[in-house]
C-alpha cells in the first residue's frame, strides 16, 4: 500500500475519531476529551473494510452528522439552561433563538449564521462519506479471509459498544469495558429519554386534571379587593446574595429599597423558591407559579395549557378580579395568554414605548413599570403579572434610573440605548459578561423597589421574585433557588405570618426554599376564605 493511501486512511480515521469524541457538554470541552477511545471507531472502519460498497458509508455518514447536530443542541441547551436537549419539548427554542440572534446580530447576521451552519453540516456530511468510502475502497483490495477477519473484529467491538451502552444505562452493573461508545450511548439515552418524556406527559395531563381549587369559595377574600401584582425580575437568582461578585452591590440596593419602603409605611417579607429552570425559558417559571404544577419543559407547558387546571389568574378572575399581563418581551402573537387566565395583555407594541430598544430588550424596566401605572384600567380589583426584561441577556446597554416624572413616552432613554459596548464586545470576555449582568440585575431590582415606594392612595400587595438563576457560567453559584419578596402594608403581610419568611428584603440564607409550584396553593390558602 502506498504512503499516499496510508495517509488517506489515517486522515479519514482522524476525522471520524474527532466526530465521535465531540463533547455535548461545555464541561467536557477539554484536552482530556482527545484521550477518549471511541469503541464505534473500529466498528465503522473495520466494518467498511469488511463490507466495502457504499451502503455503510452512506448510512454511517448520515447518522454521524445527525449526532453532531444532537451534540450541538445538547451543548447549547446545557450552556443556556443547565440540561440536555429534549426533542419533544425544545423544538420551539429554534425560532426563539433565531429571534434573539436577529436582535443581537441583525437580520443579515442571523441569515449568514444560519447559512454558515447549513453549509458546514452539508460539508461535514460529504467529508464523512468520503472518509468512510476510503476505508470501504481499501477493503475491496483485501482477500476474502482478511475481510472476514475485519468483519469479525468489527463484530467484537460492536458487542463491546453494546455492553458499554447497557452498563451506562444501568442495564448491567459492575463491569467497565475498555473505551467507551459515547456517541452511540448518547443516541440511546436520547431515545430512552424521549420515551420517558412521552410517559411523563401522560402522567402530567392526568395530574393537571385534578385541581383542589376548582370548587373553592372565598378565593382571595382575605385581601378585601386589594390589588395583587406579581413582578418577575429576569435572571434574578440566589447568586445575587451568595456570589461575592454581586452580593455587596445587591445588598446595598436592598437596604436602600427597604428604607424607601419604610418611608411610605410598607413592609416586606422574603423567602426562597426553587425554580423549575435555570438560565432561561422564563415562561416555564411563570407557568409553574401560576398553575401550581412543575412545568420544567415545553411539553409540560403545553400540557398545562391544555389541561383543566386553574391558574392563579383564572381563579382570581372567577373571584371578581380583573387579570392582566404586562409583557414587554412579547413581540409576536401570544395565544397562550387566555389559557393562563389573562383577560387583557399589554405586549411590547401596546405599551406605547417611543424610545429606542436596548438591543434585544424592547424597553427598560422603569418605562414598563411607569406604563403599567398609566395604562392598566382599575375598574375592578386587579391581579396582574409584570415580566421585566432589562436584566435579560445580552445585558448591554445597561439602563440607568431617571426621575419618574421624566419617563414620558420613553424617548428620554434614547441616549442610554445608544451607549455601551455591543453584545459581541461584551460576550467576548466572561468577566465583562458578569459585570454587565451584575449592573443590569441591580438596575432591575432598583427600578422595582423605587416603583414600589412611589406614593399611592391604596398600596397593592406586591410579589417580587426571580424567574430563574442566570446561566451557570454567569451566576457561578449552583442550584435553582430564586428570591421572593412580599411587599405591602403591615396588615396585609400579617396574612403570611405563619410562612416563617424573613422580615425585610433579605431572606435568611438557611431558610428552606419552597418549590415554585407550591406557591399558588399556599398563597391562596393564606388569602382566601371558605373551606376546602
């Protein structure tokens, strides 16, 4: 065999090796990954030697390219949300990701990125086919006994791969074969998890059909018609208290906020909730809090919407409250709003913002809160949800507080929207990302507390909470806990005395968190009359 042929075989084997060891998790993106010995490699190479022809190269190249896509999807979802990709629940993330990319890189940048990805995958598919064909053609020159020996060796490695997969999936225990079949195992895990997701969905739909509040009387009666406003602060997690990068600034902001609240006769109680998500997908946290069900992926979200489960807002509507959602992040139709119990929705286009967007963020939080006061009708007691977005990635530019009387139609923020580095500049440096996140989160919390302390004739009960922690590389603090603050007059907060939450805006570190799904029923128990 010529040196050129040997070099072609070696280069082909190296390409396939690199595809097989491609990590699907950011923590695995290390030089140590190069030491993996993929058991599938000899299966493919020796199998091509034994069988020759085009069938195996065609099938294998398509399968390998498909697994590259799966690994890339896993990598992206692990980076953003701290979990793997679920094809049954996560396909909606593709248009959402395209929309975010358009907001950060522009339409041309998004199109170029998409085209580059398609071209890269097509090129990889072609290269893999060529690489496997090199080995298949080499097999055509072997004698029959040599090809038989290659086939037998490929079968042995195939059995080792199957054994390794079974071991990893807990089919067998106590034996670790040499090497690993990481790519094949990942495919098997995704197939297994797909089946589990389908089964979990069926169980969820059954559970969602049973609602202890379906026939309860006296919902929210203890509030005597007082407005209730839930304010979700984007990416506001426990890291704000526990990570030294963020804690000093945040504690100072809370201390200032507590002083301002006391100045208008308001008190606060604070605790922890455990969000169903991390890094993103805020609507899953919103759905969990409203429904009292664990909504940790899009499949469960859709099941929750389709189920007869009453949300906190639909129950409030049944008790005579007007329900509203203030959603500056919503720029497309939102048919789910009705199923969530919202009688009216003020999306981005409805809030009257005439200023420039802050990259993906359509308007700063201070404007959203000001528009809420101006636009939401008050003919009946109000149960509203405000989903703030200034602390949403890419965290540039970072908005600054201005006097409330100067907010107007938002054009006053134009100078701020034009300041600061671009998302590309910020996201090129992890330290810069964290700095911008810290300042954006501080702005969001400062805006809420300043707004809460504005003089009002009849103060509402405010429920201010985070939707989820930021992605792990930003928060640098494990877990899914988020802070929650109840803010209102002392006589209203007395309804929650038996919750054991910390007085003020600083939840004690040792305070046990509740699952976010527990909040709906406990809140209704505390504020309602009538018997179960």
